[in-house]
C-alpha cells in the first residue's frame, strides 16, 4: 500500500537526503487543482481570442485525426478539444494544439490574457490562488530556504505556466513547458521543440539538476511516472489510479497529504 506523508514528514525525509538538490513538479493537478492550460484555452474560445486565420492549421489537425473538419476556427477548436475529452484525440497532440493555437499574437499578449484569466476574480471563476496545493507549497518554501532549486516540468504552454506559477516564486527559467515557435515577435502555428510529456519530462528536466542530486519529483498522473522515477523520492499529489498503481512499484514512493 502506498504510504502517506504530510508536508512536515516529507521535509524531514528530504532533509536527510540533502539539501541542496532539485525538486521537480508537474503543474496541472499537482501544483494546483485543475488545468491552467485548459482554463485559458476555453476562455480564449469564449472570448474570440483565437485568431480566425488559424482555421487552416486546425482543419488539417482535425483531418489527420479523422475528425470533423466542419466549421470555423472556434468550432474546429471545440471539435479537437471535445474529441480529446472523449478519448478520441491524443493528449500529447491536444497539448500541442493548445500551445500553437495562439498563433498571430505576441507572447506578451498571450501572457497578459493568461494572467487575467488565471488570477482575476472578475473572470467569473475561482482564481488560481485558491487552487494551489497548500502542502506542496510548504515543501517548496522549505526547499528554497535550504538552497534547493524548485522547477516545473509540464506539457502545458510555457507562457501560461509562467503566469500560473509566478505567485509561487517560479521564474521563467525554472519552468519547462510546451513552446510554440516565435518569428518576428509573433507566435506561429508550429511547435518549438518537444512537449514535456511522458518520458520527455525526465529528459527535459534532467539538465535543470545541473549535475546535482534530484531529491524529489511530484506528479498526479501516469504521464508523470518517468519524472518521478528520476528522483530519490517519488511523490504523488492526489494521484490518479494509473499513477497510484505505478507508485506502488517504486521503493520509497509516497503520497503527499
């Protein structure tokens, strides 16, 4: 049975292993409840923030997945997103779409839109500040105070993660997210590098350890398992069934409560 560990107990455990060292977190469902990338994507659809000229790229994406190609930009986004929710569109692919769907905007415009959506009470939702994992924040605060580097490795868009995690003290250089290509200061409908997803989370997170000890990793789904296996202590945060089953096979793994 997967053991439970509260923040103080985990801090005591990590204190015996280090510090300093690296602590790496997944974002959505781990560092906060819900999915910041999806929150901003849905808000962009509802407000018309996604530009009409993206229609061709979205139609090609739908066609390649065997989905309906009917409708305008908004409808095509909904088709892809609903197919993902139904299990009919690959999660890695939808992460890519939700990254390059802001093509035509400047990065600063997307950052401003994301900041408003995630942190404004007037947006008609519970702001992200009310959804942070209190226990994980305590662990991260202790880690930083003791010389550890705390980073995020997530498949959500880099620009959105930067806004979501800024109140918790994460700088852009401490975040590895999905990136769209930028040319002439404008986002393009193409990816810039691999999405930090599945095994790529560990691969892209490893350089952040800078050769030092990787003390702990935190995640909530089975797609985080490679990230968690890289650390001395694998920690589930409200782990989904797939991750819980995987954690049962890792020596020393625990669930943060």
